C-alpha cells in the first residue's frame, strides 16, 4: 500500500455535529431532484465490494445482511458494489450477466427498501473488466507463457533453431540481460503478471469490445431494472475497461481512442444502448475519474469535457472518483495479481491517514468543483457526487454550500458506521463511530477476504446472533446502534 513520502499523520476530526433542528435545515439532509433521480437527502454510499457473493456471483445471505445493515442508516442512495456484466467466473464478486441473477437481486432490492423504510434509493454499479493473470515464477513465464519471437532470437544472437534453445538461453540470462531481450510489455508481464489492455487490438475479443459492450451493459442493466433496483451506475472509473477507453493513454486508431471525442465514443454508445433498454424514466448515471493521477493519463481538463458530454447525453448523475489505476500499482508477490489501489494513484482513490501536506480529507474537492463548474457553465444541472475522506457534518455541508458538489459520498465512513448519516440527522452526531482511515478494510479487499471494519470488533463478538468472518475473528456487519 503506497503512502506519500512526507508521512504526515492525520487524525480524523468529525468537527461539530448539528442539533436535530439544525440538521433539518441542512443542505445535506435536503432532497434533490434532477432528471429521473429523486433523493430524500444528499447522502450517498458509493460502491464497495465486500467479497460476500457466492462463487458463481449470486446474492448470498451475507450480501443481504451487508446491504440491510447499510440501509438501516437510511442514506439517500446506496450503490451496490461493482457487479460484472458478463457471465464468466470471477470469484465471489456479484454478477448480473444472466437472468438467473435476477431473483437474488430482487431479494436485495426488497431488503434495502424495507430496512430503509423506503427512504434509500438502491443503485447498482455495473462493470466490465479485462483479464489479468497472477505473477508467475520467472521459469514458468519463460517456459510456459512467453511466445518466442524472431526478435528474441535476434537480440540473443547465436542461438539454436528450436524454441527450446531460445528458452534455455533466456533462462541463463541475468535479470538485466533478460530485460534487454524482452519487449517492454513482455518484461511487464514477467514482473507484474500479464494484463490485457483496451489497446491490444491484435486480440480479436479486445478489438471487438466496441461491438459487444453496449449490448452486454444494456442487458445487464435491464436485468437489474427487472429486479427492482432503482437505478444504474455505469462503472467508467478506476482500472477497468470503460475507464481505459476514456484514458488519455488509449491510443486505439479505430475511432475509439486518441482524441477526447473518440475516447468518449464507446462510453456514450454504451450509455445510449443502456438508455434504450431501461427507458427514458429510469435513473442512469456513471462513476468516472476526475483525474487518473498517472503519468500521461487523463486529467481534470479531460474530466470536464467528459462531464459536460455525459450531462448533454442525459445522464441523471455523475459520481466522480480519482485514481485507482494498474499503471502505477505495486509489484505483486509471485502467485498474486496486481491490485490497482497499491500505487500513488491508488492512494488518491482511497487516501489513508498517513499523507502529505494536502492531507487525506476532501482531496478530490478541487477537481470535482472544477467539473461541476464546467457542467453548469454548459447549461446542465446534472447532480455531481463527490467522495474521498468525508467524515464530518461541517465538512460535508461546506462542500455542498460552496458548490463543490451536489451530493456527499462517503464510503469508508459509512462502512465504519452505517448509521452515521442517520445519527447526524437525529442530532446524535456524538455517537458516530468515526473512520480512522487506516485502510484495514482496503487491505482485506486486496486479499479478496470478507471486508470488515476494525472498529466493529471492540467487544461483543460472542453476543447471540453475531455472525463472524471465515477466520472467526471479525464481525461480518457493523454492531447495531443501541439507541436510548
Ligand atoms: C473495501 C472497498 C471496496 C471498494 N469497492 C469499490 C467498488 O466496487 N467500486 C467503486 O467504484 N469504488 C470502490 N471503492 C472506492 C470507494 O467507493 C470510494 O471511492 C473510496 O473509498 C473513497 O471514498 P471514501 O474516502 O469515502 O472511502 C471501494 C472502497 C473500499 C474501501
Ligand atoms: S477499517 Fe474501518 S476505520 Fe479503517 S479505513 Fe476501513 S472503515 Fe475506516
């Protein structure tokens, strides 16, 4: 996990909490309506993968418990974790790539609507991602995965005729010598594990992405709508396929890469196809990056342009994240796959309490404010969601009041205390369990372990009815709020 070299430690301070009457007059708890989206309040729990789906991607009792617990805090919107649009094995990540997922998602929608007494809108984040492989031993890479080419022969010089002769010689090289013989991409696959990119157009399934993705997204969205979800968040952020199309690093020459307009083409085509299936009166927006935070990646000027075009196309909301890319991820251990939140851009996505002069709280504010200003200047009122280190009422209220955003997203704070918005609203902010931004939850996510918060386990683990994680040491959901 990356930490800025300054290593300045910050202690979250939730600041002053409102009284109940002050909360009633607060922007944070005022409703918002735009397009098809009507929220009771401007509080939003962004997508978080809890690693609780079944191996075939279905909703489980643990998933229902997780979202039921979140919904008891009655946020304006709750976004279901990144859910795969394809029907392909992807471990315990939710999927919506087939009609057989509809009944489970229907249970999920029912549970959330009931627990929130109808006050929370349940959206689902739908995602496509490309293949990534674990990093393998050098010998395994050279002998099993490396395609021997003429270039290897030339760079090695004087090698026997068979491919095994080439492999044998490669095996005998030092790391530096090997690096000089392999292409940059081959060396990256050796040191980081192989990872597909949207620019790998020599692979037919990558070349064809613009032809297949609009329908895959549209069918997935149609299923979620059928299941009773209240809206769709297209996942155009972080390290995944659609964000890679938007990226300034996308150099495809088939009309889907290069200029800003061409990089935007597939995301807009996906949006229009989804809109065609879910209809004009259903909530449809996206999550995308205000800044990729990597060398030669898209920055805020790109994000302003994309935001205006998304608004023009008719999105009902724009949720803005930052960073979270593979390009600067830390080298995984042999046997593990790269994780996009381990490098500097990953830090920007989920900043921890060890930070730089800017600090971890509200790191995305300036970028989101600039995007919102551009969207407004173009004449659109599309609501903008901000997230990143938000954990206090005054901080949230100031962001809304100063025009940074229209809706406050809080992921880790809502994980630490799913009731926190409700506590603030009821004038009981002093009872909020404040997130410490230690990122223990993110560490669990990285290891594909059931995500929990370290603050949940300060006692009462042996109380009746408490469900524990597979290792038997952690609560699976936040403790109940014992209201007096
Ligand atoms: C355990 C965990 C899982 C996450 N999963 C997702 C996800 O599925 N989709 C997504 O867009 N962001 C995901 N995120 C990022 C959060 O939505 C959010 O953008 C980030 O944590 C910063 O907001 P915060 O400071 O309020 O936590 C995840 C974050 C955590 C901690
Ligand atoms: S483990 Fe809990 S306290 Fe630590 S960052 Fe995650 S939500 Fe916050």
